[in-house]
């Protein structure tokens, strides 16, 4: 089952509905208790010491509840109060903590005096950049050698957008214990590094409607069915990769090889800058033909090493006019951004279209800048999808897959090991292959993006991976997932 992603507004509505049927403070009690269970699992068996940094709002109240629950388990707990409790529920939580003899400080203790630190300053309530005592507390937590647990959302992080509020870096947690449901900001942009491992605690609140999901295999179930034996290469699509201007033939070869690995029945390459190419010695299964002379194509990938000259523009125009699913990547995206007629042709297509921009390419498509795109990755991915009538993959930490219908997914797989040349070409080829094997274009894109990131995760390192490593690993994982379903 897909994991829903809730915006702050959606969460507030769910909380309000639940609180109408519960006694005051019940949700806070549940949240603090759930966090305490997770923190307790990480602590040494004897004489554990925990410091809880509490803000004035309900997140601070969650912290006082968590502190009391840990103390009742025999943990040595001290709270640091950054301002008096300001809400009715948080005041009640603090009163229970104080009545039980809980120790509360108003100054940050010395570093290194505890086994765990809990961030309970703001959570989803962060509205302004961290400053003053709160910024100092965040920096103090980040200096600790002990694990840092964030309650609900690391303080300073925008729960909806995954960026630091006001550009001021806040708490970087080892683990984030988040309540009711997952928040999109925990899984994209700065949130990928800020949140650490994310534990989702429903705390008894029924799920509600939302536009986003956290991507997983359930979101490409149609591709997890094992192939029937009574099939042939024509069953699994014919992909053509168009690109490879002068000096850039490596890019379409990477895409085409990946398409073969991900199960395409046939793969053709149209190298517009090297028409003399007739063989890839490392992948002799590939066929080299011009797009114009091909029949029976089921999907096309255009843009890998395409260039920006008149020949490149003509190749993109031809691909846009084709009646089959189309993946537009790399140089082709920049041509779209620079040419209104090409952009209109893209938006008018009836067959499925997939755009795969990185933040700078997305900025060009929207006449914006990469900083603005990174400050709200989901909104910009959705706008590209709407403007070009295309499923859009905004690449980066926590890639966002957006549809023109306003629905989106965030991919949790992948690592910094993907920050190397050619990995985007491989992704484009994987998408092209799966588009030819799946009737649902969005599931094809979901599968390719998730498997591409998972292949990087399999390496277990943040360097040392090269683009050619990805597709074989992704194919193995897809085969494993299919075996598990049988």
C-alpha cells in the first residue's frame, strides 16, 4: 500500500477532526508516548541519559510527554525549556512533567553529557527562520555525538517543501518520529539530510485524502507480474533513443543499453551526429537506424547528447510529432525551454510524454531559477507537468514525479552516488523501456525512478558508482520483486 504524504494544511484538518472526538491532550499523549518507545530502543540498558529541548508550542508539549514516559522507564531525563509553554495542551504536559519531579533547565547543558538528544522545539509549526536561542539550540544538537531524535519534523525544516525556512539550517536528526502520516518535506531537498531515518506513527488518527504518496513498489504493481513463457521480443516493445550529436554519442548508448537491460524487446539508436555508427561493440544487440525509417516503435527517448543546433531541433520536432510515448531528457529539455513552438507541440501531444529535468533544466522550462525550484520542488514539478501536459520527474534528492492532474510522488531511494555523469541518461533509457511494457505511463515512470535509486542504494557507498552499474542492478531488483509476487 502506498504511504500517503500530508501537507501541513491536510494534517491540521485531520488533527481537528480527531480532536473533536477525543479528550484534550490525548493526541499529544499518544505522540509523546510513541516517540518515547522509539527513543528507548536506542538507549543503553543502564544509566541512560537523555536531554529534551522543548519549544513553547505543542511540539514542546510532545517533548514533555516523551520525557515523562522515558523517566518512568528509568531513564535519566532533563528538559531544556526554551520559553514558557504557550498552548493549553503544552502547559498541561509541562505541569505533569513538573509534578512528577522532572528536572527542567533554561540553559543548554555541556556537550557530551547524554546518550540521546530530542528536538521538540517546533515540528510542523516552524513558520520563521530559526534565530536566537532556538538557532543556538539547533547548532548545539548538531554538535552532539549522541543520536538526535526529532519529534514530528526537525526544527527549522519546512514540512511541506523540504527546504530550510528562510535558508537558515536547523536540526539534522538521526531519526525523525513523525505523527499521523508522512510529510513531503521529510523526503525531498534538505529534508533528505535533515530527517535521517523516518518512523511514522499514526497515533490512532484515520488516514485522509491527499495528493501525494511516498513512492514504493506498490505504486508500480503492474510491472511486478512475471512474464508469460509464451511471449517473444515483439511483446515487450521497440524503443528508439535519439541523440548523440557530434562528440556526444556516449549518452544515447548509455540510455539504449539501459533500455535493453530493463527488458525492451528491441532497442534502436539514432545518433544524429554520427550516422556512420553501425555497431556498439559492448552491446551488439543494439541496432542503429534513423528515427524516420523506423516502424513499430512503442516508445522514444530523445535528448541524450542531442545538442542544440538545427539538426537537434529538427530531431526533437520529429519525435514530438510521433504518436507513441516519448521521454524528453537533457538537451531536448533546453530546446523546449528556448522554443515556444516546440513547447506548444509538447503540450498538444496525445500520447504519453515524460519530462526528466534536473533543477536547472526545470528552471529554464519555467523561466525561473534553480534556487527557486529547490525552495519548492513539489510545486515546480507540478507546474512543469501542467504546463507541458507531461509526467515530470524533477530529479535530485527525493526526486518528485508529478502529473498534470495535480498528483505527485516522492522517491525515497537513491544516494549521492548518483551524482556522476551519465546516470540521468540511464534513467531516461529505463523509463523508455518500461513505457513499452506497461499500459500505465505513470507506473512505468514510478518503477524506473524507484529502481534507478535502489540500484545506487545497493552499492552502499556515496562514491564509486558509475552509470553503467545501474541498469544491471535495477534489472536484478525488478526480477527479485517479481519473484516475491509469484
